[in-house]
């Protein structure tokens, strides 16, 4: 799936069940967003399980003019039942603007902000400590920090093995 933008735009990309249902039974999608660049594509972001209680994916962000690709995969390499990929384009809001997380057609808060209590506010999490503990062949990472924005963020942690292969842990600490 690909699209092009000729101006800065907000975008919501999400997977839905057939006929707009929240998520197909048995589906657990992962959505990845790439920017197409000369010689290939550059990974921008991904999402797995955007809402508690169902396993579909959603990305809401603002993008600069350019060409983009969206990849939909099954979590853990599993197959994905039939789904709808919804892509909605909208204006980019400013810090302090009114917003509606459930209606992106009104606009999307810019990067480094979030729609909290119907207002785009800056999100400024602080990571104060990262520790690693190895037990047998398992590496445990602990990330400590502060979120002054009322839990407006969560951590996505990327790890690389010795060969340079990326290992991504989702918000539930499940290995992709």
C-alpha cells in the first residue's frame, strides 16, 4: 500500500475488520510506515495493538511531503485474516488546538504532542535510568522514567543482536 503527499498532512492509518468492525476475529496486526527514498525506503514507525481489548493497529502522525509505504503484517509472523486498511488524511493541528482522538478528520496533533482532554499538548517523558540484567540466556531491561503528561506515552524499545538484526519489543514486552 503506498501514497504520496504534496504538502504536510496529518494521517491516520489503521486496520479494521470487514465492513468497518474494530478488528477481525483472530487478527493481531502490526502496521509499519516507511518513507520511500532514493535507493529504497526508510522505516519511520510501527504500531501493534493500539487499543486495549483488541489487537488491530493504528498510526496517527504528521508527515512532510513525499512518498510513503504501509506494510501490514501478522504479529509474530502469523497470517492476518481479511482486513480493511483505512488511511485518512487531515490537517495538522497546532499546540493548544482542540482535537478529537476519535475523529481525525478534524485534524491530527503534530509530532511530540498528544490529544489529551481534547487539546493538543506537548508530551515530554523523561527516561532516568535503563538497566540490563542477564539471567541464563535471557536479557531483562528495566526502563525507569517520569511522564508529566498524564500517561500520554509508552515506551517502544528496539534492540539489535550481534549481527545487526533488529529485535523489536512491543508495548506489552512481547517479542515480535
